[in-house]
C-alpha cells in the first residue's frame, strides 16, 4: 500500500513564509493541514492564500500549540487517515485510503521540505516509533533555544532514563495508529511536546532521531515561545513531583534515621530492614496524599488509585530494600550513602508510573470548538 504523507502545521500569527512553505511541501507530495490557532481577522487573507494548498482549520481564539496539534490530529483521524477522495468519471468517490504518516511541522519555515519528507519516509518504515527531526545545536542557534534544549534534555533523561538529543524539535513523524494515544496526553501549549516524549517513553514507544538542518532567521524572532512562562509550563509537573518526592524523601530519611537509632539501641535483629520498611510506610502515605491532591490533581477514585499506589509502593519497597541491602550489606557501602543512591534510582520509576498510570488524567476530546475551512484545498 502506498503511504499517504500528511503535514500538520500549527500556526499562530504566521508571516508570509508559510505560503511558500505549504507550496514546497505540496510539491514534495504532502497533503497539508494548517491549524490557525486564533490568529484573528487580520490574518484571514494570509490563511486564505494558504488554503490554496492546504486544509485550514480555525480556532476562534488562541488555545496553544498543543491544542492546535490535537485539533489537527482529530481532523486527520476522522477524515484523512483511513480514506481518500478520488475523482472518477462518475464523480468524486471515497475509497480505501493509503496508510497515513503524519509529520508535525513548524509554521516559521525552520524545517526544510527535504528533511520533512525524510522523517516521513523513516516513519513509514517504523510504524511503531516516533521519529524526531533532531537539530544540531551549534553556535549559530539562538542562545535561548540552545540553553533551553540543553536543560530539558538533562531533565528528560533523568526523569525517563531515555536519552534524546533534541527534546524541543517541532518536526515529528508518526504513523496514524499513534493518534489515539497522542490525543490522550495532557497539555495545550508548549508543554504538550515534552509531555508527548515523556508519555511515549513510559509506554515503551521507540523514539528515533534523524539529524536535520534548521534555518533560523532574525535569531528566531518569529517564535511565540515565551521563555519564562512557557518554560515553567514545560517543567512544572516535573518540578511539582520533585518537590513532593523531596518532601517525602525528607520524611522517609528522617524516619529511617530515627528508627535505625531506636532499633539499634534496642538490639532488634535486622535493624536496617525494619527501619527501611517503617520509614517507607510513613513516607508513602504522605507521598500518595500529596501527589493525588497537589501534583497530579487526579479525579481517579480513591479505591482504584490507592490500590495501584499500594502495588507500586510494594514493588518499590521490595526493590528498594533489596538494592539497599545489596549496597550496604554485600558491597559494604556506607548505610546512609546507600540510602541516597537507592532513593534516586527508584525516583524515576515512581514518577513514570504515577504520572502515566495511577494518576493519569485522560483529556476529553473537544472537537467542537474549531471551524473547518477548505478554500480550494485539494485532496490528493
């Protein structure tokens, strides 16, 4: 089956480059969906020109890049991923469609059409994976982009255990079968893109990077990324979870030290294991309460989430105790140092499971707030 390549472009107050960009992508064989994310009436003429080569969807107000991507994916999933319209002597007929590969592309012309096509072709071969167009973070890239990517890369790696060179690239290709999973991920603005990477890493979806060229004009002045506010959106859930974990760790470590002293003085056998289990029970209760109510603000029922959390806690407690005993008992590491190493190791496991399993918030599909415009766009 021949693959259908669809370029999805979220656009907010774009400049004239988007017209040339859509024309070039059409020449490369792409069907194109552009989402006008509430740019306003002053951009109507520009989007009318874009609609000569693309299907244009319109948000009534600015909802964010993540929301625009989801609007485009819902439209593609409903109208383009499975069928296509073909002009026949009897008129237009809907027939079984080509298998669809979707590529998200930035509206500012950063991504070269040849690179867009290349990541699409890789995705067509690797239907199970997310393919990233990875930029070489050289000195000619704007400082805020290079710095932000460096920080995010290390935070992402620490949280997921997956190493990605370019976590902030907007050039991403995936098979249409991933759309339902991508629509479940929360986030309406720039945080959606890092949430996508974290969710897919937790799900075990392969993430492939393909080196691309990137064009920055006027130091990327066309970007609508607000450095402080949007960076906070990107990192806030990780930071909230880290704060909760730090508080729980303080409780755990304090109880561990207290119980270690008490059981040691009382001559209780297996003092280290008893102290670790007691500390985990106290800190686990505190951690569950903080994560449910403050970090993830989950509406999941208490019985279900508590049962899942207890299973996770039991797994972590067993693993924590085995690793701690191995480090401190078998390998002879200082018992307090061993505790620190063990806690860092299980932090990443705990975050991933709580975020994407126990307290996962399935976002409701809101497909009714966009208008669809097909001003001359042709389906190939």
